[in-house]
């Protein structure tokens, strides 16, 4: 009986996909970008800047790049 219980727990752990922080961040950026297609760049809750794949306007430099004078 206990062997079956542990076998089922092993199968559940084996089949579970553990999402990394980077995957969560990319998914959040995708959601924000979809909701805001007018933005070329979006920031996630982790304060990471991502290019918005839903943006269709002119090229916009990365907001963290320094302007050359």
C-alpha cells in the first residue's frame, strides 16, 4: 500500500513542470505587451525591460541605452 502511495508521488513530481523566474518574467512581459501594443518596451514586476512583440510602430531605442551626444 505504501509503495503505491510513494510511486504515485514520484510520478506526480516527475510530470510536474517547475517554472523558472525567467519563464514567469517572460510570460508577464507577454501579457503586458498584449494589453499595451502601443508600447515598444514593457517592464515587468521584477523591473526587467522586454521588447514588446505586439508593438507595430517605428523602432524605438532600448530605454536603458544612453543617448549619444
